[in-house]
C-alpha cells in the first residue's frame, strides 16, 4: 500500500515538473514572440579583414544576435573561390536556420549573390534582376506569414542605384503585407537613391557608420520598411523600434552587421 502511495506521489511529481517546464517554455516562446529582430550583414564570403575565411566566426556573430530574419550579401555558391562550398547553406547549418538564395551572376563554376536566413519556413521565395553595369544585381524576396522580407546588394554606379529604387518600390506595391528591404545599398544617406527611397520607405536602422568594419567612416547598410496596404504609417514603424544598432564586430567581414528590433504588436 505504501509502495503504491509513493509511486502515485512520484508520478504526480513527475507530471508537475513536466507541466512547469512546458509552461516555462511556452512563456519564453510568448516573450520572444513579442518582438521581431531583423539583421543585415555583408559577410564577404566569410573572409575577414585578417584574410581568414571562417564560416563559424560569421555564424557566431549571427547566432549571438539571434535575429528572426537575416539578410546576407556577398555569398558564393559552389564556386572555385569557395572550394565548392555553398556559403549560405553552411551558415544556415551553423545557425540552424532556413536558407533562401538569390544568385546574381554565374561565377567560377557556381553562383554569386545574396541570401536570407529565417527561423520561420518561407511561404514563397522569388528573385528578380536589378541594374548593375559593373555586375548584375538582384532582389531576393521571401514571403513569411506576417510580412515580406527582401535582401539586396546595390550597384556601385549612381544611375543604377537610382533606377533600382523604382524597381524595388514597384515590387513592394504588389505585396499585400508589410515589406522590409535590407542590405548593402552602396549609398550614403545624402545620395539621390536614398533620398528617393525615403519617399516610399521608412529607414529603421541606426545612423551609425557601417563600413569599413575596422574603422567605420560611411553608412551604406540599411533596414527599411513600407506597408503597401497603408495600414501602418511611417511614424508607427518608428515608434515600434525597440532598438537599432551597428554590431561591434571589426574583423569577421569588411562590413559591420546591423540589427533592428521591433515591437511585434505592430503586425496586429
């Protein structure tokens, strides 16, 4: 009889512990869901300013920030330069995220382009070409449950960048959800392309310098948002920003990564 009582108590205790752990995990998930963290990083194929190619180092930078979505620029896919490595796939494995790739050009037996890492599995993925007279550029578009997330790496040519703004804005207006565009735009805030961009998009990222990584002197990396439905205004997006920063990482790439954390209530 005593044995049965002890067994019953032990079973009850086990269920109580399990319930506590499940409740704690649910609460933690709920807390995390209250924010959306966005990251953009030009990783230069994970080749740092020390000339060492280190995928784990770049992955650690991303993992430490733990973004929900991350736009990445300068990615080889199975090229001779990367020794046949798909750089985005490697970073996805190391960060336990879902990769989406946008090849811009054929290069050394593989591809070279941009990518997006997401915690959530995308609903849809597409990419379109963008102007680039020194090399072809592209816009990678990933649709998620609550929003559309885009990554891009703009041309080094002024006229191409200005033309790019019209293309990405037209593409934004086709969507039925808020749209983020992030990346290395190769343009400082005072340039024509950024001024044109600000007519339809709201810049959320920090105004700190992002390049070069060791001693930043220019700001050319951005996180921007627009809502083609008109439901969320520019001032609402800015009010929703809980933090915006340039990550203090001076070696892993030639750019510093940027992050923006938003109050997720903005989507409700």
